[in-house]
C-alpha cells in the first residue's frame, strides 16, 4: 500500500481493509514506517520504532492490523523502553506489559514505536532535554502542545490514524487543539492504570487518545475501558459501545458556554471568534446554547495552590523511585529546571497541606457536578489562544519554583485542568481555525461523570456538520501540499 493511500483511511477503515483481505497488516506497518521516515525528521514526534512481534488475525478484533504508537510514559510494553522523556529514566526497559498494553494487543493493534513527551509529562509543550522539541506539523516554529504532543503531531502528520496519550491537566486536549485533531479525556476510572499503580496524580491523570476521526477514538476507548483486578474504583460501563454512539442523534442539548476562563486569563480575539462560530453551528443543529457562569468551588489561587501540591508530591515520589532504581542523582544533570523545582517543592508539602488539597479536589468535583445537573454539556475554548511558538511554555522556567510552574500551566491552559480535578470527561473538537493564520483552534466540550456517550453523540454530529478529517497540515505523510483552514473553517 502506498503511503498516499494509507493516509486516506482512518483506523476503522484500515481494519476493515485487513478484515476483507484487501491488505495485509505487514503492508500497513510498512506504510506507517515509511510515513515516519518521511515526516519525523521535521516534526520529531516519534522517539523510537522497533520490530513488531504481534501477528493479529484479520478480522479477529476491531482494530486488527492497524499500526499504533504509545506515549513514552504510563503504558509499559514488555522488553521496550519507557523513559518518561527524562534523562533520569534513560534506558528504562519494561519487564512486563501493563494492563492497558494487554488491551491494546487484544484490540489487534500493531504497536511499533513510542512518541515524545515532555519530561515526566510535567508540561504542556513537548520540549524535552532528552529528545528535543516536537514541532507542530501545521507550523514548524510552533508548539505541538503536550504532554501528548508527540502522539498528536504524529497523528496530524499522517504517521498513524490514532495514538495513545494521557491527560492530567489537558495533555490530550491541548495537543489535539494545537494539531487539528479530536482528543478525548475519559472519566476518572474509565481506563485502568494498573497494575503498578492504582491512580496517577491522585486521579487527575487518565489514559485516552488523539485521532483524526471521532469513530477511531470511540472504537479505541471501547477496547481500553473496563476494570482490572484490584482497581480501587471504576466508572460504570456504558449501556452500549461508544462506537455506536457516534452515529446516534444527540437530541437537543442544553449547552452552557464559558467564554472567559477561571482566573481572569483573557481569551484571544481569534479564539473568541471561533467560539462564536461554534455557538452558531450548535444552534443551527437545534441545541439550546446560553452563556453560563460556572463556580469552580474554590477561588483560583486556592485551586492552583492545591493542584501544585497534589502534582508535586506525586512527582517527588516518582523521581525518588527512579533515582533509586537507576542509582542516579536528583539534580540538574538528570532533571530539567521545572521538574527539579517541582521535586523540591513537593518535598516541602506537609501531610495536612496534602489532605487540604484533596479536599479542594472534592469541592471542585461537587461544584462542577451541580452545573452538569443544569446543563447537558459545558462548552469552552480548549485554549485561550492559537498554537504558540516553541519556547513560550518553557521560557524562564529556571526562575520558577514548583508553584510558579503550575501557575504557568494553568495560565496558559486555564480551561482544561478543572475537568481533570473533577474527574469528568471532556473532549477537544477541531471545528474551527484562526482566520488570520489558518492554524487550528479546538473547542472543548465537557459532560458529567461517566457521560462519554453524550460527548461521542455530539462529536459525531459535529463531525458530520463540519467535517475536518480532510484538512491536512503543511507536513503531511501523503506527500502533497497541505490544505489550510479557510476563515469559515472549511478547507482551501
């Protein structure tokens, strides 16, 4: 199969070709490897590829034979490196598959590499000292986002149609928005984190995916979801597969809109304009849309302080474990400035302060939960501005302490982390663009706990009403000039 043919299909479409005997998994893998060779020297999204030993039987699983990439953190593949984007963990090799990796194998996916992440996934732009900066395929001078930036850049550039990622503060939705993709953060407890841990960042982090089509993320989440033995909690299983929800009518939804972020960060004019166009589209589809004022349940400074305490304490434990395992020092030779600052900050957080932070998590979840009683869905911009230049997120990081770094993350992405704290599902949908530059602008939709089905129904409707999968960036494995967004959000 030629790469130009390969990139024209989504994951479900490729699996259908395999099931019909029209193409072999090995042919798809060869096309994916050629795509890596074509685009990755320019975007630096894939940190390693390897020879595969999976031999899925055609039609035996929903995604049998589809090439796949995993993020360089949180999912372990036996015998393969997982280095967390960090010099501290360089050379780390997984001894066994994690529970999620076992599910990827059962889904028939052919995992042939891993994608870039910022160090410890502790940032929202993928620019690690270990592997360098990942570049946005729409504009190589701009960030691909993070922390699943490698995954998003690879999918956007056509290497694979869907890829694994994680999200603790927006780490799927941010790169999805920057790269013109669909990205969904599932409900807390939807996908097991086991067996090595029960939860990450006290439940703020979840596994998910980025994809060029909605149905790919739906089918993949159907394969990822479900409890594993020993999980401390889990979300109730949906009444039907998410793959079926994508083609179901969502009905007329009550949608509350937040135009400005918590904390006072102003939304840039191109994003405000994109939000207005999204509202008009929703109204044309019969939804009831109104501006909403949503109380977070804590003032912004308290929210940021509590999330800093939660994240840095967890980071400190992770760093100490890696340092002990590899007999390496915890200093500037092994950690980047922001990570090292977070480590030292976390060391100083006391037990009572940590419990107070957990209490804030509960208050935010309860407060947002009440708004999901009033609205079916909340709509915000995913980010307050279009994709920023590389270096914007990390500029002056060496001058920040652990709290200052979390303040920066929340300032640059103020709409995303509250839904991690609340544990509710949220998705970024690539409906529009910056009219001036043509760069993607994502819109975030969030629903109540366990209601991914509602989001998939809405996403499927929006994809039909305003298709985006045919829009391709400047760097594209299909080897043709990228088509940019027009002002109306259509392709040129």
